[in-house]
């Protein structure tokens, strides 16, 4: 899924929420600049 896809940010929010629930102390923001937009 490309970052330009309308569904990307909804999916991202879901991933971040799950990460915060699983690892509340270690959780942070994902750096999407490191991923290629294929």
C-alpha cells in the first residue's frame, strides 16, 4: 500500500494504536520517510 493511497493513514493509525497497547513504554512514532513509496 502506497502512502498516497487513501487507506494508508487509517491503516497506519491502527498499527500505531496496536503498538502502543502492546509496548506502551517503548512505543513511538513510525518514521515512514525511511520506506520507499512503491
